[in-house]
C-alpha cells in the first residue's frame, strides 16, 4: 500500500 | 517546508494581492473572469476541508484562511459590489465552466488515493485547479487590451505552480517517496496551459508593448 500524498502543502 | 514551496506560496499570495489591488485601486474588474474566480473559491473550499480538523502549522492555517477568504471576497466583489459589479465583462466571460467542474468531479471519482470524502475532494480540487485558469485565458484573448495588473496577476498565478513542481522534485530526492502522481500530472497540465501566455507576456515585456494574446 503506497503511502497517499501528504496534505501538508497548500 | 523548502525554498521552492515557500517561493510558490509567496508567488501565489502575491498574485491574489495584485488582483485585490487591481479591484480595489481601479474599482474595476474588467478583464477578470468571474468564472475563474468562482472555480478558485471552489478549489480552496474543497481542498482545505481539514482546516478545522488538522492543525499542521500556524503558517499553513493562516495561508488557507487567506486563500479562502480572498477568493470568496473577490467573487462577492464581482457579483455584488455596487461599483465593481458593473465593470464585469459578463458577455465576454462565456466559458462553460460547469463542464470543468463536472469533468474534475468524474476524474476525482475515478482517480484518487483513497475512496474517502476527504481524498476525493482533495483530488477534485487538484484537477479543478489545473483547468480553473481556462475561462480567464479565454477572456484575455477576447479583451484586446490587457491592463498591467491583470497581466501580472495571471503571470504570478502561473509561476506559483511551476515553483510547486520544483518543490515536488526536491521532496522526491530528499524525503521518503509518496505517490504524488495526482499533483504531478495536474501540476504539469496547469503550468503547461500558461505556456503560450508566458510566451506572449515575455514578448510584451521584451518589446515593451502592451500584452496582447492572439485570438
């Protein structure tokens, strides 16, 4: 399970 | 946070400030597409759903509030401000932006990281942002004379995502790998859509003439 894109960006 | 992402966020913030300055200083929104502004408001509202649930940093929260509030303020101004609304080129701004919303929604339902409300909305906002500038670019082609502030607004808006692409390259080589193909592809499409604008913007700057996009 590839990690989902982190949502730490705007 | 890396320098590319910070530069991208500041360029994005600057584009919003230039647009607010244009509307406030000239009390006019001529040459600005209300449809693109509505799409951006939708992009921020669907991307920052975690505003009240996840606290990443003060910077992150403040910037989200700035982008949401400024995009809603601009839409309100163009729709309801007694002076500004009369300067909106309603009959020129005819792009069917609902098709962009529908297309992005279908894409988000098909291609997302995880099938949750949060992730589908996030993917929707990424896809929609990639095409949200289209009504504005079409309006620029139609409105013969593009005023300086409008040209600068679109320029900084296009430049910000290019910085984000550099940020993703930097993060790819310096952090653990995440599946970033959604923002990658959407970001390349988004920046690519500005290619011809950047070209004519460069020509107008080099030849010191008014910016004019060929019809």
